[in-house]
C-alpha cells in the first residue's frame, strides 16, 4: 500500500523557495538569528564553518550584495541587513541603508573572521556576534534552517533537543521505493501536490529565463543554444544550466529547491518542463511527472546526504530522466533502467563547491541521463554486474549511496584541503 501521507510530507518539506545558493543563505540566516538575539548591531562577527560550508560558500555570489562573494559577505549581510523571519529568503528585500552598513563593515576585514570548524557534520556552522557588551553564539546544523542552539553571554537562550531538531520535523524516508513513487504520482489527488509543484514551475522557469537573457557567470546555458543548435536535448540542458548560471552569479530570483539545493531543484524540474512543452503534454500530467522527478532525486539523496564529495546534479539528473521517461510513456522497467544507466555513467562527478561551473556539471549530468534513457529504449542498458550496477534499481541506488555517503568521505576532505590551500 502506498504511504500517501508520507510522500506528501516529504514533498512539502523539501520543495521550498530559497534565494541564492543555499549554503551562503543558511549562513546569512544563522547570522541574522544571532543578531536578533544580540538585540543590537554587532561590532565583530566570528564564523566557525564546517569544511563543506566553506566549500559551498567560498566562490558563489551572495544575492543582493553587488556581486560580492564568500563567507564574510554572507555573514555580514545576514547580520546587518537580513530578516531571519524569511528563512531561506533572508536576504530578500534588504533595505538600502542596511546594505551600505554591511558594505562599510566589510571594509574592515578584522571585524569578521572565519575559522574551519572541526566537526563530523557536513552542514554545521556557529556564528558569534559581539556588541553592546554582549556576546551571542548561534549554531546551525544538518539542515539549512535548523538552529540547534543560541547562547547569550555564556547561557543558553534556546536549545533544541535532538529529537526536535530533526526526526520530529522531517519525515523518515526509509519507506521510499521507485515503483511506489511512480504509483503515488499516478494516483494522488493532484490538488494535494499542485501548490508546491506550481510554485516550482513558476520560480524555476523564471530564473532559467533570467539566465538565458542576461550575462551570468560562464553563460553555459546561452552558449549551449548558440553553439549546439536548438534541438530538444540541447534545450533541456540549456534550461537547467542557465538557471544555475543565474543563481551562482547573484540573481535575486528565488528557486524552489530539492534536497536542500537550488541547483538540484532546477535540474529535477526544468528538463521535465521543457520536454512537456515540446511534446504539448497536458499540464496536469506535467505536475505528476514533476512529482516523480522530485521524489526520485530525494530518494537517492536520502542515502547520500545533503552535502558530500558527490555532485548532486547526478542524482537530480537521474530523477529528471525518470520524469521525462514517464511522460514519454515508458514502463516501470524502462524508467528504472534509465535511472540506472545514468548512475552507471556519471556517478563519479565530484562536488567542489558552489560556483559557475556547476552549470556545466548540470549539463553533463543531463546529457548522460538523456543518453541513459535512449539506451533503455533501445534495449541496450547496462546489466547487473557492470561495475556498480546491481540487480534492481533499489540495489543500484543503495550502492551509489554507500559510495557517495561513506566511501567518498576522505575524498571530500582532500577536495576541501585543495580548495582552501593558500587562502
């Protein structure tokens, strides 16, 4: 029996809007919460960040900051101009006078310092703000808005117990299976998923169009259309890449994320949207296909973790091809083969943080996914025993999750060492 209530809960937990790359935005949110508890503007800010936070904040433009990048920018603008009530849209609508204060603060590097936080958690940060004779430390861990502790002058003013901080707020995902995801998407009352999926379509199409019509980063999306023609495969890759071009380089437009990532949110949605429009597929069928693509990606990322050395564009592209294959009339076996073929091909793509080249990795992952589906349709899929391919899609995804979530831990540490060497 399909656990409809849990699948709905997962969708609504994961498909939320975020402005800018989620790691700098999480840092800005944590910093804004610290300033709120301090009750006055900080005189000094100290950031302690896990390696993966450093990796994902280091090179990406923070929206609303006139092209500024990095940890200091996110922390200072969050503290001086952010609104913690807006969560992952904390930097939306920042007052101009507060932005000028943040810019002036950043002119004094000694006022904001950054340290590498040694922790087992991938997503972990502590922001310490000092001002008015008081010191506040806000700690965020595991999820992008999961504040676990706020301390003022050495005393806790908020502390979340472990159960409240994660398990009680997020649905357990161990029940998820690809075949169940397909049946859920086909049978759920569409009104129960319409709002979150429609918001994803609207937000992600808007930022993709922004990337295709303006100059952002390396302009991967625009370049694909200009040099590779306008065939369906190219349109699919260009739409997602252009969204990433814009998001990584400071677009103010929000993205509806997937598994804590805007790049993954765009990769699971935009290719499916482009395919449906190209084929004149009814809108309600598109909504169901996006349920499939989103949940398939979430299912994979549950095993991998939110942050790792494994590029999330791969799991998102594999989710996207499940939605496309379903729209194309593929049966369960062909859909599973398309996902498996994608994972067999590009599961080795490394995550070296958020930055303009993410758009190229998205395009590469989608190219592999589209080829994987063509292989499945032609009956040429990779077989069990071919490398990491196992007997059945659940076993293959579990194997990839084990490699990415456990086997690549040391790889992640080396990537971080290489990225911050000399900084």
